[in-house]
């Protein structure tokens, strides 16, 4: 079991099958391999790690793809090879919460510098052992004022 935290803004997309992948940097521990169970969470942040009111398990699902990726100034490398599908880059960037791939690259450059190295992990929603229900999550997320209320 490997747990991955996604931004709370993306929780709804995970549950409703809009987001089926996550980009995570390399760290102290090894990333999940294909077939390993992924625990996709939101709100799992320090210092409480899983004990805050904002923590929710969104999904438990087997990993269907786990490959190393590198973001450079000029390219996106999947397992060391340039990704030939430019349209896929924009889709991946939107799934990560960015408007464009350029915005995702700029974010990683600002946060840790380029080249950025990490892991792309994907899953198939239909294989999930557990999927949270969106209304259960919605009650604990911060209230967002609508345009009418402003």
C-alpha cells in the first residue's frame, strides 16, 4: 500500500473519474509499482497526517502505470524518452490542476528547479476497491462563495 495525497481542489475529479493519474516527485521512499495498491487521499497534511477533519480517503485502486518522468525546459521525458504526444501533455497538466503544460513546467521550475524528476502513476477507476462518495467530501471542504453572494 502506498498513499498519495492530492490537492483538495482535485478530490471531486478523482471521485468522478476526471483525474486518473498523479505526478509525484521522487523522495525518500520508493514509488508504487504496477499492480501495487494506491490509497488516494486528500487533506493528508502535516502535522496531523490523516487525523484532521479535512483528511479523506478518496480511492483504493491498483496502480496501472508507474513510470519515471523528467520535465526539462524543452521536453517531457517518459522513462527517458521524449513524449511524442503533445496533446497528452496538456491533458496531464489539466489533470494536475494547471491550465496548460507551460504552467505546470513553470510551477515545478519555481518550486524545485528544472530538470524536475518524479513518477507518473495512473490507475483505472473501474478496478477500484473503494471509491468515496462526493457528497461525503463536499461537506468538509471550505465554503466557496458564489457570484450571487458576493
